[in-house]
């Protein structure tokens, strides 16, 4: 895995963790946060599978 790929995955993982914390704080009621979380996870998985 290339260094840039690792950095991208790290940043995406941080975004997922941030979204998850905000979702927990909102008790999973915020639709926009749910969409952002879903998009971040999808992007992370796509990047992880393409860089393997």
C-alpha cells in the first residue's frame, strides 16, 4: 500500500469516527449525519479495496 493511500484511509477513518460521535450525540436522529456517515464508510471501503 502506498503512503498516500494510507494517509487517505487515515483521514477517511477519522471522518467516520467524527460522524459516528455526532450521530451518537444526536441519538441517530439526524438524517444528514446518517447520509454523511454512510458516504464516508462507502468511500473508505472503496478506497481500501482498490488499494489492496
